[in-house]
């Protein structure tokens, strides 16, 4: 367990995303575009960013994240429309993992990081699309992202705002070379996770790529190791919860209510413990996937999520160690070395 940097800001971010879900998704369900509910829910996720931004920067961070979320959907959808086969789509997804990591570091987007954008890109993968479908899903993501931005603007007064950057010391950006290396090894990790998943006849190799990204985006080797263990434990429990819920064949209204609750609760607990957050993040991601697939996927996707996450986490840990610097390994050894007896 760790202390929350700001429970107030974390709760507000979850509440803002939940409000965007509760406003947008019922409207989408009752509209002629109910099949776009999965992409609408992706737009609501941008409210989670920028919670610790200085005064005057939060809205620009959320806006940039909204644009990047829309770009994730648009670029992958365009690739599908242009006829990219599954192998090319998966290769693009692996590259996008590195691009998203680089951009989130450069833009100081903060939590929840690159994974949100990769999740959006993976949701846009499909066997084939028409140009009209590309426009529809991109528009749905953009409209709800704009709504999330508006919700953040209206409720900004509830945030504990840090002082402007000029009045405090900010962590310096890593050198360009370090950022490029981190992005490159993330591409390698996501790509290898996809290859391993396909070799093992995995049904959702994109989930393996996201598992690798989730652990490899840790800034230190000890964080990678801790995050790997916590992600696997949290994902396993969370997938079981999603499986139990989907066995009940819940209505779309129940799913919307559960999604909103999960948005809020995730942000409340994930700052205390990453594994506890994963217990809630996993069913949220699975339910969004379920809605995006027009409820065509069954409860068995919960077990598939566990397997794919295990593949991605294992690959991410191995490559993080292989690509680690001597300083990173020395830092890890220093942290785990028992203190000398006094």
C-alpha cells in the first residue's frame, strides 16, 4: 500500500469520467448509432488525464489526450479501411505502443498513461470497414471526448490545483535518447508478445501487447517487476468478476451503470495499490470490449484475458531485464538487498 498523492484529485477524475459515461452512453443507446457505444465509452476515458496538472494546464492536457485518443481510433480504422490484413494491423499496434509511450512522456500526460491510447487503437481493429464506418466510430469517440473535456472544465473548481510550474520544481524530461530507447524497446516487447500469442493460438494478441506495454512503461526496473506481479494478480481476480457478471447476461443499462461505478472506484483505489486498481480496471476493459462487439463475445473472453495478460507480462519482464542498463540493475539490487544487521 502507498499513500495517494491526492485522493481528492483521484476521486474527481474518476467522477468526471463516470459522469461522461452516464451522460453519453444512454444517449448513444437510444440513438440510431447504438452500435457505436464502445467507441463512445473510449472518449470518456480522456477525463482521467491531467489530474495533477498545474493551474491553467489541465484543460490543455485533456484536450491533447482527447485528440490523441481520436487519432488512435482514426489511424487504425483507416488502416483497416485501406485493406491492412490482421498481421499488418498487429504490427501497427506494436509500433503505436512505442509512439504512445513517447508522446505521453513528452506531453507529461501522467496517469493512466499510454495504455488508454493503445486500448483505443486495439478496439478499432477489424476484418474490414467502410469509409462511413471509419467516420462514424471516429466521430463517436471525438464527441464524447469533447463532452469529457467539458465535464472537466465545469468541475475544475473541485480539483486541488498544484502551483504553476514556475513556483515548483518539476521532474525534468528524460533525454531524447532515453525516450527513444524506451519507445523502441516497448515496440519490441509489444511485437514479441503478439508473436508469442499468435504462436500459442491466442484469440486476442492485442491484449498481450497491452500487457507488455503496461509493465514496460514503468520508469524503473523495480517498478516493472512489482507492476508485473500486481497486474497478473489483479487481472486474474478482475477477469473472474467480469465472468461472473457476464454469466448473468446483464442488460445494457446495467452495464452502463457498472462501467460508471468502475470508473470512479478504480481511480479511488489504484493510487493506493496497483493490483487493487487492476481488479477494477480489468472488468471495465472487458465490459467495454463486450459492448463494442455488440455483446457478441461471451463470458469465456475473461479467461482469454488472463492468458493474454500472462503472455504480455512475461514478455515485458524478460525484455525489461534484457534491455536494462547496468545502473537499473544496480538500483534493483540495492532495493532488494537485505539491510545489514546492526
